[in-house]
C-alpha cells in the first residue's frame, strides 16, 4: 500500500511540474502488475491504482517499471532518510549530500 501511495504522489508531482514522459521505477512488482492490469482492481489499494492510471493518461509516454531492490538503492536511502528525519523536504538541482556515496558507487 505504501508503494502505491508513493507512486500516486510521484505521478501527481510529475503532472504538477509538467514532467512528461517519466519512467517511475519501483521494486514493488505487485504495484507494476496492478497498474498494467486490465479491468477493475478490487484489492485494498484499487482506488489508488485507479488514481495512478488516471494521472498516467495525462502524462503522455509515462509508465511504471519494475526494478530489483538492488537497483533501487537511491530511492531506499531517500525513503529511509525521510522516515528518520520526520521532515518533508524537496530539492532541485544538485544531488543531496546524503546520496553522494551511493551515486559514486554506481
């Protein structure tokens, strides 16, 4: 469910800032499959999936894709940092220092 909420927020941010096309990578295969599935989603997070699908129609060429957790270290580090800080922070431009080590190793 958290991954679906994060995915919806990512779509909303992309729409707000007129970013298109975007590729949203997630290590949650269930989320990617739910978004790509045809028909109604009656799962617990079906409404969130519907929201994501609706926003994606406004983001031409945009899609979700599955990546393995090992390939998603930067997103994991950002989520962990946000969780322990309790702050809502955004940035544009230079990479935050907390990600420098991960980027250098990739």
